[in-house]
C-alpha cells in the first residue's frame, strides 16, 4: 500500500537519494580515505588495496559527479591529479561515524565478536 502522506513521501525520496549516492562496496571506503586529507590515486588505492584500479577510477568519477569529491589536475611533469572531499562530502563524516558505531554495536549484539 502506497503512503499518500507528503511528509512520508519526502522522507522516503530523501533517503533513497542518499542511498543512491553512497551505494556500493567502495564509495564509503573512498570517502573515509579522503576524510584524512587530499590524496592522489595511488594513495587511495593503498588505503583500499582490494579495489581494482578500474573500479577505483569509476567510483571516483561517480563521487565527483555527485559533488562529494573534487579532482584537481596540477600542471606539472608528470601531471599530478589530487582528490579531496568537498564540503558536501565532508558532511558525510557524522553519518559515517554513526554508521561505524552502529556496526560495532551490531557486531557485539549479533555476531558476538
């Protein structure tokens, strides 16, 4: 049954928008990596060694399209590219802290580790 309450529909849409932006296995780890400061591609890859370079590149593009990160190209030899969180990306920090806290609680309650 579909809710007809405008407030409920608005909340559902907002939650769906947020989930669409941070969905997947790699976007949250990338945001966490960049929460420690501006990094180059290789530095992010070292932080998240299980991600393939191709997947990292795709996820960085998606995060940039959603305005969570910036990609800065420095005119140097060799060319240097740096990634950083935008203010919008930094606003995820509180949410990620809560998610981590919930994960710890879940692990203790359900998994027992």
